[in-house]
């Protein structure tokens, strides 16, 4: 990782300069260097593949987190190739929460294949300005079982099953849900409640799973039961309950980027807003891949009534 000054150090360093020339306007400012920011995660379960592009922006040297001008990427071509075909992404305008218009690039024909490598190119005026490669990991074929104690169920274990060694995942992300059906305003709908895996005594918060290296996770059975109770509290007529687990495998690019942005779950270790690693040549960001697998069991037969 690159060492950086704490952000309160820079104003102190410039204090002497500002004092020496207080009669003149002095606004230290880093020279703007356009660097393309790419965020693209191939997701086999998604109805379409999406590439997000941004540009780094002008900012005062003493306050790099405050943008002076946002640079929006517009006139580029985005192309992916898997060795068997080429896929051109089309630009779509989206409206952000603050009302600003930005753009994404989408393709509905690309179906990411497990174990296959993909090349991403961003082209402007016929010149490739950024390039990256990613391999889609193998599906985890997840398993779900009840862990029992001396006389009763203690937890629900979710784990990865058979994995192809040709594209071994570098990380796993497991989630557990209780689902049911209920009459909502005269319409039968699917309702759901996510199950936490732990409780933080210090903060008083339930914790949801995060991407990890480990290929197994355990959920306390009483948390599963509480999820069903919460649904019945909201929807007293709810029925047809099932327990469903989702397991995502993550390629090395996606997993490493996530952990770096998260600061390895420790904000002291690395700047969370500026990851120091990237697999984008001539840019920053990430081009990665994930594959999801699901498994479901009826609630009564799996957990009990």
C-alpha cells in the first residue's frame, strides 16, 4: 500500500506558505490528471451486464475529497471479448438521486460462462484508453444443513459444494432468507426477511454476512425462527414459508477490490475511498465476476413448525 499523510497534516504544512504570502491569493491545487474509473462485475444471474465509467475530478490539494468539478464520461465505446465473440455495450442515461444525469453501458446478450476469461476495452476515438481481464469463477453448488445439538437444532450451515478447479473462487458471499407468501393489499406476494449470522454486543446490532475466504458459514437457528416471526408480525396471514440460501463465488479481482475498499474491515489500515489496487490498465476500479447459486427447503420440514 502507498503511505499517505493524514488529511490534517497538509493544512499545517501549508500554513507557513500562506502566512508568508497572505497578501496574495494562494489556492494550492493538484494538477488534474484524467484517469478512467471502471466498475464492471460480470454477474451470470443478472438480466444484463453493466459497465460504469467515471473520470477522476479536479479537487483542491488540501481537500481532495471535495470535488470542484465532476467529469462525466460520454463518448466512448465499451467492448468485451471472450475469444468466441465480441460484445458491444450500449450507453444508457440514468438519473442519480441528486438529479444529475450519468451514464452506464449495458449489454443484454452477454451470458457470462463459468471458467471463461473476458477482456474489457474502453475505446475513445479509435484508441483503447483502458483495458482489463477477468475470469468468471465456478459455481459453488451450495449446500444447506441443520446443525444439531444434544436434543435440538442449533444452527443452519451453508457451505460451498463441488468446485471446478479450472476457475477456483477466491471468495464467497453467503446470504440466508426466510420467504413466504401473503396477501398484500389484495394481491398475493412473496415476502422475505434476511437472517443475520451474529450479534454485536458492543453496538447492539445484528450482523449480516460479508464476503470471506471461508467456504462455510453458520446461522443460529433462533435467528432463522425470529425471521419467520418478524414476517408473521408484519403479515399475520403469511403462509408457505421456505428457507433459502444464496451463495456467490467471487473472482480474485472482485474479492480483493471489495476487501481493499472495506479497509479489510479496519478503516485504519487503508483509505477506504481510494483503493490502492486495481486490475484496470490505464485506469482504476475493478473488472471482476461473480456467480450465484441457490438452495431452498420448506421451513417446517427443515427447521420445524
